[in-house]
């Protein structure tokens, strides 16, 4: 009597993603190169964002309400540089969920920045110096966002198969949808800024308008770099999901975790975004440029490019105004003595 052994796939036996289950373990050269690039990227991420956080702590000007969301994004990038080596190189654990949560928080923070700027510049039709909420309200929003994402993502690590399906389907799809929405918002913002009439320009001042455009350009660069760095991984992740977890063939879905070499290296390209952001803040945001150059570690820098300021800063303007006021006061006193 012939008997056939029929094995059924049990998702409950799946484990969390691990680098030892990827094709890299069969190629020591690629594995070594991947680990090297991962360590270099995370070192750059930690260093760059530490400089930004140091600037936040040292200079009160950066703790203004208009930079609260930038501070949240900076903290997210910094923790990403700390968590990712543990997530990838250590044994599988709930740390994986924390790493994914940080990536999702970054996406929603970029969306929140775009929504706030859209509300201020398009809906309310006012200048960049104002915000849609107070500093306390924005801080509470960031805390609620962080807690909500962690509570929504981390518990899924107790169900590895469902967690892996979400990582390969919902996560990349949400990133693409949010990026499209953010691009639409910034398109509206740039259109509005280019259509500013003479009356508003005279009311707000040309300098303030130029400063607003400069900051908006910086935010747009952040969005573009995020999309460029993460889009390759999102596309590859959706391709893997369509061929396996979301396949119409039940046999294709009988797999716990799969990863391709392109997907693994595309993840490093995504991490590059967290290393580039501090450079964007320094190059494109005048307040950050001034604050970072005043840090002790950079203050002695003799590089003329490093010390060049994008525009006249507020302190220079105030000193100029003060000197003008003193000159006028002295002139009035002289006239009174003569009379």
C-alpha cells in the first residue's frame, strides 16, 4: 500500500527575519562588503545627527516651534543609526519592529511637515515665520505619533509571518502613497509662492519672502532625497510580495521569509537618506547653518565655504538696527544741545 507524505505549511512556525536566511550567507565577499557599508553608514548617521541634536540643545533659536518636526525627524534618523546594526546583525527580536517603526515615523514626519507648510502658505496664505500650532501642540503631536506607531507595529513581531507580509506589502506601499501626496502638496506650495502678488510682497518684505522660499526648497530637497533613497527598496519589496506572499498560487505563499540581494543592498541605500539629512539642514536652512558653524567643533574651521552664511542672519540685522538707532539718538541729542 503506497502512502504519500503531505506536508502543510504552518505560518506559526515562522521566525523573524534574519540575515542568516538571506543569499548573502553563501557569498562571504558580498556579506563582508554589506556589513562594512552598513557600519560606515550607521556611523555617519549617528555622527551627523548628533551634531544637529547638539545644535538643538545649545541654541535656543533652533528650539522654535517651526523646527519641532525637524527635531523629530533628526531624532528618528539618529535612532535609526543606533538600532539598524542591532536589528540586522543581532539575533531576531522585537528590535526589528522598532527599526521598522522608526522608518514609518520618518515618513509620517515628512508628511506632517508638508501638511503644516501647505496649511500656512496655501490655506492661510501667510509667511513662513508662523506655524499651524504652538510648540507644545507640535511636541504633543510628535509624542502621540511615536507612541501610536510603536504600538501599531511592534506587537506584530509576535506573529512573524504576518509581520513579514506587512513589511513587504503595507510598508513600501504606504511610503509610495505618502510620497506622492507630499509631492502634490509641495507642488501647490511652490505654485503659491511663485504667484505672490506685489501687495503681499511689500507687506511681508522681500527678504522674508526669499527666506521662506529658501526653507521650502530645503524641505523639498529632503523629500526628494527620501524618495530617491527609499524608492528602489519599495519597488523591490513589492515585487517580492507579489511573487510570494500575495501570489495567487497557494504554493508560492508557503514561505516564511525571503530576501533578494538587491533588496538587501537597496536597504542600505535607504539608510543613506538618514546620513544625508544633516547635510541638507546645514547647507539649506540658514538657522541651522549659522548654529552648526558656531559649535566649538566647527568654530575654528578656517574653510571659507563653511563659514559662508546663506543670508544675513537675525543677529546681524539686529546689530545693524541697533547701531542705526544709536546714531539717530546721538544726532537728536546734539540738535537739542545746539538749540
